[in-house]
C-alpha cells in the first residue's frame, strides 16, 4: 500500500489539526467568513495539472487520505460520545466503544466523504493549476517521467512518513517534558494528567 505524498500528508495534518481543535473548543458565536475565492485556472492549466496529479498519484492518494481521516473521526466520535458511567455526572466520562463509533462513522459520515471524493481531487488539481504556470506543469511532468522523477514518486511517501514519524516523536517528547516541567501550574488551571 502506498503512503500519502507530502501534499496529501500536509493537507491531512491541517485537517486533523483543525478537527482536533474543533473537538476541544466551543463553536464560534458567528460563523467565520469563507476564504477569498481563488481565481480559476485556464482550462489548459487545469488539464496539465490533472495530468500531473494523476501521474504522481495524488488522485489515488485521496482514497487513502479519506481512510486515514476515518480513523481520526472514530477517535473524535468516541470522545464526543463520552458519557459518565451510569449517567452519574460526578464520575469521569467513559469513551464510546470503538466499534460503536466506527459504526456511526461508517454509516453516517463516510458516505459523505465518498460522495465528495471527486471534489477533493478537483480541488487538489486546482491548487496545482493555480500555483504553477502551464510551462511549470509541463516541466514537472517531464521531470517525473525521468528515472529520478520516478524514484521521487516511489520514495517520497516513505521519506514523508519517516519525517512525520520523527516530527511526531519529537512533539510527544517535548509535550511530555513540558507537562512535567509545568505540571503544578497546569493542575492549578484545572487540568488533570
């Protein structure tokens, strides 16, 4: 199984960070303004970008991205469905069972993602089409047809995964050290560890 590319993992990291923040904070009082529209690329730029993203596997990656998101959504639903045992509000809440959360995700949420997967692919194509000239896109396609370009396509997922693993281990190490260093202050603010 291929691992997500750098572009896909960056997108996923942003989505997961946003969803984690959403799960931990109340919704804003007023909805945020939508981002400004990105000007549409020319049809030729869109065709070149579509050919490039197909060549480097971005379209196939969206399926893997959605599968990764599914696992994260299960975790979010487990926390969102947490209830105190026996309905006793004085007891700490227990997480929803993973199989119950998975059923909710699979039956209610995932069909929405599957139905709109083409939209994700089109948005990714638009990103490429809007950030590179037609000549850039043709040059990238030419590069990815070289032996080095093919090697990059094959090895970038592993390199990206290794980089993500290193970043995750670093983040966990710093987080744990910061918790230990500031434990009393955090407990005074009502946090429990």
